[in-house]
C-alpha cells in the first residue's frame, strides 16, 4: 500500500506535485514519439527493465502495443530468433545499464549506434533512465503504476 | 570506466550545459529535459540545499565524477557548506547531519540499493519528519538525478577526477 499518498496509484501520486510530476510524465511520453528509435524497441526495453526489477505491475502495462509472443520471449531474447540485430543491441545495453551503468562497453554502445546513430544511443539512455526511475518510484512508494493501459 | 566519449556534442556553444552536451543531439527530448530539470529546483517545497544534498548523495551511488564535482550556486546560497558535502560523500553520513538530512541520505540510499525493500521504520521516520509534498519532491528529484546521472556515465568520456565546479541551474 502506498505509504506517502494512501490509495493513490503511481501516476496519481506524481500528480500530487504537478509542477514536477507533469513534466516528468511529458518526458516519459516523449520517448514513444522519437524519430531516432522505433517505439516497439522503446517498449521492449521498458518491459525488460520491469522484468529485471521484478515489477510485475510495470510489466503488465502496455505503453505501446507489442505482439504477445514478443512479450513472452522477452526474458529469453538471447535465444529467440525473432529479435532483430537492432533490437538485440538495445536490449543488451538495457540489461547492462540496469545492473551497472558504468559497465556499458564501447562495443555495446557501438552496436546501438550502428543501427540508430548517436542520437539513438542518447535517446535510449535517456529513456532507460526515466523508465528505471518510474519503476523505482512505484516500488519505493508501493504505488501501482497505471500508465497507458493494461496488457491483456 | 571508458575514457572516450561515445557521442559527439552538437556544434556550437549556447552557454547552456545541457543544450551543449550530448543531450543536445536529441531535440525531441531536449525541451522536456530542460523543463523538468528547472522544475526540480523551482517547483518543489524542499530548499536548494536539501535538493543538492540528495543529488550529491545520489551521484556517489552512480559513480558520476562530473555530477560529484558540480555544486549548484543556489544550494550554496541556501546554506550548503563544503564540510557538509564531504560528510554526504563519505561512508558515515550520520555524523554531522541533522535528522532531516540523515533521512534524505537514507532515502537516497534505499532508492539506489533496494527501492522495493523500504522498511516500515524508515517510512514512519520519513512521514514524521517531512510533509507529503516534501516526500514527493524528494522522490521525484532522486529519480530525475539518478536517471540523468546514469545516462552521463553510460555515455562515456567521464574523467577519473574533476575539480569542484560551481554552476547555475541551466534553463
């Protein structure tokens, strides 16, 4: 149960400090409208972070539609042939970032740049930071996220 | 840690440290970044010294050398001393800090190390010492600085050490 704002979900809790919370939500939403990164990949990386944080509530969100089989394969994307080289590069970077941002290697960064350019790498790292923040806020507040909509 | 930056900053010099950084090559997020960063300093109830205390403690966790070297002038004007900064950056932050400051450090540490495991006694202590809007401000500023600091580290080019650098909030 949310210990700061009783009965409020994560987004409602952020909205109780609108001068900052609304700005945060606008930045979050902007990552799904980038020309540098396909929104499918942005969503895959958000979902992978949710898995690594063991946040079932964040994994249940659907900010951008993905095919069900892609969601199901996400935890084992290394072994799934359906993920493209560009998707793999972003997912690998997301996993390392989640564990230790200082452990990202030049090769991992170059792999993302090869597919999405320098701006794509910057955008991905920005998105990972904000997604990670939203997930951590939900966990530390004990406030369930509501996001776009629940995945069926 | 890498010694070479992985991304080139935009050409030109606007004088704004965010616009002139690698973040400047993603115009679609830049204005949102600047607006949120300014709101963190301007639109919450915590004073600049407490914001800076949390930011610097967070930077210790992320290992961002640049973030640890920076001091925001508004925080210094609000009373944050370099002696206190050194306490915050140390292993024993209980020494020399007020109860509110110790709780800010404890919250930042919990956010970084185990956000889902926040114990009941820390929740109660935070609720006793801060208003709801102050706890929301603390939470959101830690989330913001944590993400932006980790982004800076992952973009590479971080020096081994930097001298103290006093700056204004970029707008």
